[in-house]
C-alpha cells in the first residue's frame, strides 16, 4: 500500500493550525508575502517612475514627496525598491525552476536506474558544483555579454546539482520501502513507480529546498548586479542600487541601507519559511508538536 503523499498534508486543516502556531513559518510567510506584494504592486503602481532621471532632485532626504528620499540620479528610492523586488522574484522563479526541473529529473533517473547511470549523473553534478553562480556568470558574460538572461542561466545551472543530489538521496530511501517492492512485484515499471510513489513522497523535501534555493538566488542576483553582470540599466535592481550607493556612503548612507534591508528581509523571510516548512512537513517533528 502506498504511503500518503507528503503534499496531501498541505490540504489538512490541522496543518494550517500548526503552521499558524509555528513562529518561524509565520514570520517567514509574512516577510515572503510582503516581497510578493511589493513585486505585484510595482506592476500596477509606483509613487514615481523608476526610470525618470531628475538631477535637480538628487540626494533628497526622506520627505512626504519621496518617502525614502532620492538617489544620485534623482530617482525615487521607494519606486526603485518596488521594481527591484520584481526583478529579484523573476530571477528567483526562473533560475530555481531551471534547477528544480533539471535537477529533479536527473536525481529521479539516478535513483531509478542505479549502476553506471547513477554514477555518471553524480559525477556530472560534482563537475557542475565546481562552477558557482558568479563564476558561471563571468564566463557567460565574457562570451555573450552581461545581462539578466545570462544571470538567470548561471544561477539555474548552479541550482541543478543541489536538486539532483537531494532528489537522488531522498528517492533512494523511497525505493527501499516495502510498498515500492510490492509495486514492482505487481509489474509496475520504474517510470510508473517514480511518478506514483517516489515523486509524491519526496515532494515535501523539494518544497523546502525550493524556498532555500530561492533565497540563495536572490542573493546571487544581487551580487551579480552589484558586479555589473546581472540586471542592466535602466532596469532597477537591489544589487545595483547597492553598487551605486557605495560611492555616496558619507553623503547619503541611507542609499545603501534601504536595498540592503530589502535583500536581508527577503532572504530572512524565505529561510524562515523553509525552516518552518521543514518542521511542519517532517512527520516526526509534526507529531512532536
């Protein structure tokens, strides 16, 4: 008999009652929701245009007109932060999606086939881990030029080996269960077993890993934009806001504070959300609560 898929736990009312009592999950969910709301709001409204340059209004302090002041080009900081959230989410969603899709497929294939297939996939992931996101972006930039697309590809490639290793380890544990042995005895093939038994039962592990890798993707995008390899002008980016603010640390230190706080809160929220989901979706920890 197949085990109940972990994802089903998300539809059980008791899960949400425990989630609201879980401090890490609650705080992380609120911070992540604020990030999503900021990105969504930027699609509909910003106090000022984040692309208009007004040198006469540069370096203004916070005021009723500009709630967090203006930058060195006279652009409204609040508008830049809102649109920058959209860029961070875009990079995170696509990059993590690339890593999740390719890495999960490779991990499931390695667990199902074993032998030389598993060995080849694991050696491929070892090779891929030798090229972190920033190094990959530098190589892609040297060939194709700087841009957000190359940053997304670099971060996505960086995520593949992590998802592959986690998927393979979790899937191997499922393949050793009695209900999988029974399914094989009934004549089910590796693909059917993988889709019906293995993948649903490792979904909780993948969900937790998605939130963690999303936070890392936001950090990587900010770092690449800071170096000039990520989001390009005039598109706002939290990382490039930090890069532009470093030359004005003594004249306008708040220019570095606001994007730094945005990055820190976004990463903190996603990490807390991931920790909370790990506790809530782990049956042993769930019973303890």
